[in-house]
């Protein structure tokens, strides 16, 4: 088939495919689903920001967190957050600038609120999103206590958690020098 005939044939196919104005104007409708309600969206809107926006009501203390951690977390993270088989949560202080950094909640994480957010979304591994807000505040308090960031009598809630000063808070650069993607 000559090259010019191929071009004419291709143009005819494209013209035929786009020539039906009714088809082009119709929105794609599949006949399934429904518009999301505000309540449905709220159920999925569980993110917690670095400044604490999104933290729910509730509270938890180190003593309760120790018990919950023993029941739901220690089998993966060790009795005192030392790791094995899952990630180590405590320790690692002063190792970030070495050739073998140990990234833990205490040595690496910049915001205590992100600890709450991660536990809320992903832990325990075998039953994510199964802990109550009070349980998550308590486990967060215990992990922060293991890292010597909060005292043993600490009680965390939506007001106090964002105020926790993490050791590596200023270890991250800002603003990001990389340009935004278009």
C-alpha cells in the first residue's frame, strides 16, 4: 500500500471516530456508585498534619501505652521497641551522621504527630485502624517515653502531642530546594 494511501486511510479512520457529536458530548456514565456525602468523606479524612490538625479527641498515658504496646506491638517491635522482626522504634541517638544510621522514632522522626498518624493508619500490622484514639495516644506516649522524649507521667492529647519537641525536628531542611513538579 503506498504511503499516501495509508495517510488518507488513517485520516478517514480518525475522522470517523470523532465525527459523532452526540457520542463526544455524552459524559461517561457507568450506572454504578453515588455521590460521596460529607459523612462518607469524613470517614476517610483521617490524616494528621505536623501541626496537629486532624488529631481526634481523646487522651492516653505512658502506663496505659505500656500495656497496649505489650499486647499489640511487642511481638513485632520487641518489648521495649528494640525491633525484630519489625523496625526498631527506640534508640539510635547520635547515629544519623554515622555510616550506619539507626532511624527510630527518637532519632529520626521530626514530628510526634506523625507517629500518631502512622499508628492510626497502619498499626497493628495484622489489624490496621483497629485501635481507638485513646489507645493510639497511649501507645504514642509509651514510644516517646522509650525514646526519653516525654516523662513517665506524660499524658498526650490533641493539645499536648503537637507540642512534643522531637530531637531531630531541625534535622530536616526546609524549604525543599527542589522545584515543584508541574
